[in-house]
């Protein structure tokens, strides 16, 4: 089945790719356009976005060139500094720049009160403040017509004996249930997990099983969010994706890549075959069940060295390619090979699909939509980067920071 580079794709495969591309949308993160850094400091970029308007403008450029990024995930404290009072301005920015607000992300890790946790803090007044922040985030989502409220907690401890893990679990259950009760009928809570960092002894929601149990306890509108960087080395992510799908508990993804841990590298830059395998499990599940899985695809990565917009365009186009490759797997033949334990034949269906050069078919699809066949080249020729560099450079370079 594999098509070589430059060869014309058989029409049946092209049709499969085009049909898959019609359904594929991926959300951009507002923070991916801003100056971000490491624990040791930041390397500032003259064209980085410094305001929510600049973030919407940059995201609008990516969507205009790729056609598949109609929404932008927002962080409440970073993008809506006045909370609910910022909603009107954000709504106008969405209309102005052609991208709408997407998942709403509360912030449970920045304020000084969260030094010892948020939902798991031993101080009840802090837990209640974190809950009020969640309530406000849900209300923001309602006013901006956003379905998903994405919850990631930095809560944990660094030393044995310093936290009551069972009691903290009970507090999380209680407050997630209360948060779920505030949802509109069409909204969802997405519960994210992470094994370590910033906590290094224990993290309150450390893996997908903990997130699954807490989401089920919260209520039927709570699902699990999988960040591809939030696993120990050698974790079989597509297996846990398959399990979550079978339980109807997979809510969405934060896509990035990693070499060591939560490195926030561009999607597919280290292990594109893993992303392909994840997409394959989702599409295979959909084929078996005859309906689409309700899964939100979102990007969550930090471009410390790459240009912000170029890195995002690169990510989006790679995501398209890997999704298109996954759509080429012959599910009927694969199921037959699996049933007969024909191991080499079964694996070959995945390998052949992954080896297929889908880029010519994607270019055809873009042309049919009036989009640039090469989004990266179109961006580089647009003059947009030069324009925002002139406008933002002085402000960005005046903000030099250090670790200490």
C-alpha cells in the first residue's frame, strides 16, 4: 500500500485522506505564542506575543494558513486577567481575528497561596479559594460558549510524611464533584494528570488511573485529558488511550513531544510513530463502533528556541500528516489478521500506512479549500513576522528576566 515520495496516490487512498482531513481540527494554545522558559529563565523572542490580542492575532494567522485551528485554548490568569470582566474583550478578539476561544484553563499553580497545593491544600480557606476560581472559570466558559474546562493541578509533596495522601484524595473528590455540579449540560471537565514536577515525592493526580477514578467520581460530564508528555519513559500511551476509549472516558489530548520527561517539544519531533499509533487507536475504535469518538485535540507545548508561529505551523502540519497516515490503515484487514494471530501481516498494515507519503494528497486538499499548499512558505512570504517583530521588539527585549 505504501506510496513512494512523488508518486501519485491511488484515488481510493486519496479519498480516505481527504475524508479524514475534513474531520480533523486541532486547538492552539495561547501561551504557545508568548515568551516562555525553563526553571532557569527565558530566552526572549522579539516577535513573541505579549498581550491576549497579539496571541489571537498570531493564532489567526496559523488558522488562516492551515484551515484546521479554529479555536484557541486560554489560561484564565494569563489571558483573562479580570476574570469574567475580560470576557467581552476576548469575545471581540475572537471575532476580529477569526479564531474562537477554546478550552478554558484555570490556574492552580501561580498564586502564592498554592505553595502547598490547591484542591489538596491542608488549609480549607485555600481549598475554597481554588474552588471559587474553578467556579469563575466555568462561568467564563459559559459566557464565551466554550465546552471544555481543562484542569491540571500541580498539587503534591516533595518529602515523605509531609502530606496525608488519602485525605487529599478525599478533598479532590469533594471539590471535583462540586465543580461538576456547576457545569452547564453541554460542558465538560477534563481532568489531567502528571507523574511529577513540580512535586517530586508524590503528585495528587499522578497517572491516568487516578484521573479516571476522580473523573468518574466527579460525574458523567468529567473525562480524562491525556498530555503526551506526562508519562514515565516507555509508557505505552496508545494502550491507555484504548482503555479510556473503551470506558468512554477519553476527553482530549494535550499534544507535544519529549525526549526525557515533560519537555514540551514540538509534536512528532522525537517520536512521530507514537502519535501515529495514538491516532490509529482512535480511528480503529471509531471503525469498530461505527461512530466518531468525542475527543478534543489540543496542542500544549513551549517553543523556547523555535520561532513561535513557525513552530506552531510545523506542529499543525505534522499533526495533519500523522492523522492522514493513520486514516490509511485497512481496519477490516487488520481485524482479520488480529483474529488469526497473523502477527507480521497485522503489524505491516500499520507500518505501510506510516510509510506512505501523504503530503501530495494533503496539498491537493488544501488547494481544494483555497488554502496555501505550503503553509510554512506562505507564512514566510507574508511579511507578518517582519511586521510584528518591528511592533513588538522593543517591548519584548525590555523584559529580560533571570532565574535568580
